[in-house]
């Protein structure tokens, strides 16, 4: 009985370490996205006075994050984080039929580098 308990405690400790490491990685990715999209390190979007609407997004984040109003680029970062959390929280449902939001309309040439940066950041966040 003691051996089973010890094995369980060993596995539980390993799980807690993995969970803590994953949580730290997600928090780091969240911070990087917020810094680089509408934050202090945003060199592509905010510097060109771009807004989510000028990139083809609507006025609010898609469901289940529709409470987030998309006014500034920092709001788009909040939307991306919320959507990533929603997709990660329902991974099996997403794999078996949940629909992702539609792609935004074509953006002006001057906004393409910003849009590409947004796509890379969202992809990186979704892979965590």
C-alpha cells in the first residue's frame, strides 16, 4: 500500500511540475503577444495608426469572446488571448467540428506586415 501511495505522490508531483511549466509558458506567450500587438513593442501596427477595423475585423471579438470590443490593437491582443484560451479549453470539441472565426477581409498593402505579425503571434499562442 505504501508503495502505491509513494508512486501516486511521485506522479502527482510530476504532473504539478508540468502544469506549472505550461502555465508559465502560456503566461509568457500572453505577455509577448500583448507587448507586440498594441503594446510597447508594437512596431508594425500601432505605429501606422492601424486599428482592428482597418485590418478587416469587426467591432467585437467572435464568440465566445464577444464581450471584448475591438477598438485598438491592444483589444485585438486581448481577443486573440481569449480565443486561444477558448480553443485550448475545448480542444476535443475543436477537433471534432467547432468552427473557427472567418478570416478577415483583404487588408490594404500598408497593413499586410501587421496582419502577418498578428497571424504569427496567434499561431504561436495556439501551439502552446
